[in-house]
């Protein structure tokens, strides 16, 4: 089998394609012939030793996979060879074969393509955890989404609309604005790539959100965008901390005091480990929503396994719209 490995700490260019023996399975495990693997920001952090965990090298990045089971352990009764499944792992998805515990696999809907399946696990489960569990978003509320044309941003628009919210999308270009509108955003704010006037940016957010402000703020960007977004919070609003590609912000704590609002962390990896049954239930709900046509994941770029490093670079390029996946069949 082939695997794209991180053998030394470094950027995407440091990844190397190797031939390895096919892995064997334990008694309660299955082996997946990987078809597609979603690409996520933790992959970039993981290979540079900047993530919360550091797997022993060599390892393949890749958190979310889809594929077909080709080997099962003797104690596995719930799955069989030939089943189409998705699996969320800590790493290892950039490979032709992947061994996981059977309990970590969930059958795919028949109507779901492998590339879409590989983009639902981390992206949509993170957004579901953010909006439903941490944000407690309700129908009729206003949701402000920063970085709204990226993978998680478009998913936040998609799921936010499905939950009945009014969605305000914030993006950095007119091209991204068109993508946000196509995804269902009710209002769109185009902000500068390098914001220099925080008050003007806050005023633009407030104008789009309306007099009450944003009940929930979904921020996967951070940096100098965070404080203007927080200033848009409604009374008892919920500001969701997703990630910091623009840098870790410094938030004046008088703002949550004055607005009676909350700043809530969203860490899907920890939530999955702490509450696995809740995570599985949420993922099954998302797959049902897809089968019923209630959510519409967008895969914008596909790369062969040998070019997985380029896939990560594409993700790090802030012009990317939608989800990037590695296609192991190419």
C-alpha cells in the first residue's frame, strides 16, 4: 500500500510517498480501502508539530476518511467486507489502507459520493458541535459567520440555514461573496484581507446583522477580525472560538461584560473523545440530513494521494472556496 508520510517535522513539501506492507487488523478492528480523505487545518499543524498531539513518526496525516471495508477482525459483527463507511481518526488517512476500531466506523448513505463523505466528518461535525452544542442556535436568530467561503464557513452557512437562522456571511473577496450567497447566506459583508480599521469593520458587521446584533458568531479566523465581530454580539450572544489562521486575538474582556455575552470554545477533537456517543449521534443526524437533502456539502478541489502535500498547501491558501480532499483512487 501507499502512504504519504511525515518523516520529519515540516511543511507540506516535506511529505514523502512510501510503499508499506498492508496493515493487519485486531480482533475488534476493520481495514478500510480508503477512497477519499478530507484535508483540514489540523493536518498542516500536525506535520509541523504545532498541534495539540504529536503522533510518533513516521505517520500519515488525514483525519476524516471514506472507503470500503476489505478486512474485518473476528469479533466484528456490525460490519462486513464491502461496506461503505466513513471514519474519523487522529491521523493516518493519507494512505491506501487504514485500520480502525469497528466502533469508529459509520455506514455511508447510498446516495453519498466518497469525496463528499470525506468532507462531512470533521467539517460538518465541527460546525454541528459549534452551532448546536456550544452556540445553542435557535430558529429565527441571527448567525454571523466569518471566513464564510472556506470549508467550515460554507458548512456553517448551510447548517445555519437548515436550523432556521438568518445568516450573515463575512468574506474577503467578491468571488467568495458569490459563493456565500450561493450557499444560502441572507446578507454578505466583504471585509479587507488585512483589516486596519476595527471600528469600521464592526460597523459593517452591525449594519448587516441589524439593530439587535448577532445572536451567534462563528469565528474560524481570529486575528484582527475577532474584536470587531465580538462587538456585533447581541445581548446574551454567543461568540464561538473555532480557530486562528489569522492569529490568536487579544479580546478586551469589558466587551462580554457590557454585552452579557459568552465566549465559548469549540474543540471538536476533545468533544469527540469526551462524549463519543453524542458525537456519533450528531454524525448520524448529519448523514440523515444529507440523505434528506437538508445539507449540501461542497467539494471544490480533489488531489491524488501523491499530491497530498499540494492539497494541504491549497487549504492554507486563503482563496480556497469549499472543501479540499485527497482522492486515493487517482
